C-alpha cells in the first residue's frame, strides 16, 4: 500500500546537488531546488545509469553517461539521446522531515 516515507532531514540537505535516497528498495534521485524538494527515479530511461551521479542544472537533472536531461518537475526529456520520460514522485516537508510518496507518477512527454 502506498505511503509517505521519510528520506532525509530538510535542514541538512544540500541545495543544488542531487542525492540518492531509497523508498521501498527503489533508488530515487532527490534534489533541493530553491525551496522545493523534487524526486525522480534514479535510473536514466536511456541507459542504466544513476541520475544522482549527474549534474543539476536549474530544475533539470543531467545523466552523467550520455548527457540526457530530464525535468525534475515533470519527468519529461529535455535533451537526447533519451526519448522516454522518467517517473517523478510527490514530495512534502513536515517539520524537518522530507517525505516521498512511495508510488511514482509517470513522467509526462510535455504535460
């Protein structure tokens, strides 16, 4: 059954740098962008590479292997060679706890 899962402490979380967290055994890429926390699947849709090892450029995460870029807000592909979007996850902050909903929302192709 889907639930909110605590993955980090907001006060110590680095801004502008992706971090791998785990929810129900799934690796996720979590990033703090300004005052927002955003989470996506941690695996690139083009090749099996951890996106959390990539670079955060605004609200986009860049795959460290081939340079594909994805919106962390929608999951949409912003730069090839990837052609398929990535899943995104709902995130909320309660007090100092960063919580991620354990069920993904499918990435959009521009919605």
